[in-house]
C-alpha cells in the first residue's frame, strides 16, 4: 500500500463537516500525515450571461473569501484544538475542480470527505461534489455519511 503522508478534507462548516473532520484527524494522526482543510467559495462565473460589472463580482468574491477565512479560523479553533500538522486553504472556483487541483499541486495521498453537504436545490443544480470527486480524483477517496455516524 502507498504511504499516506498528505490528507485532504474539504469542509463547508456545516454540521456534516463537524462529523467528518474527526475521521480525517484520526487518520492523519495514525499515519503521521499532514492534514489539509479546504473550503471552496463557489466562483461567480456562472453569472456570465448577466451584466454585472467585473469590479462588483471581484469585490463580492473578496468579501466572501474574507468571511470564509474567518469561518475557517473559528472552525479550526473549535474542532481541531491541539492538532498542529495542519494547513488550511480557502479558494475560489468550482468545488470539484479546485479540490482536484489541490490534490495535484500538493501531492495529496487521500481525500476524506462527506457524502452529504449541499441539500435541496443546490444539490440539484450543482450536483454531488462527493460523486464528482470519487469519479475524477487522482488519489483514493474515503467518503463518510455524516448521517450514519
């Protein structure tokens, strides 16, 4: 089996993420691996058919990113207290694409993610991120159903 030294755990700060992160932490501790937490701010490129000044989109994305950075800091303080082998990222773009780019760029060995995150119309419109990652990732993916743990 390949050595696992880098684990990626996408989070969305939901109740589901709070249930998934302990699995990623446990694996990181057992393998003495670095844990990467990533939150992806959905890019606003899908509004390209509407006239929205580019400055407005850039300002809004920057504001959302700042809020996400603060949420990430709070999430880490609340759920990863004492865990030091950690790197956090907030990126903007398509969630599955950004996760896959991070896997390649950082040489991630394992992704640990929830099977449920988005609900309702969001899931219908954007699809299942977990499903997309399982199909396209260049490393193993461990999925956890947060409603069954």
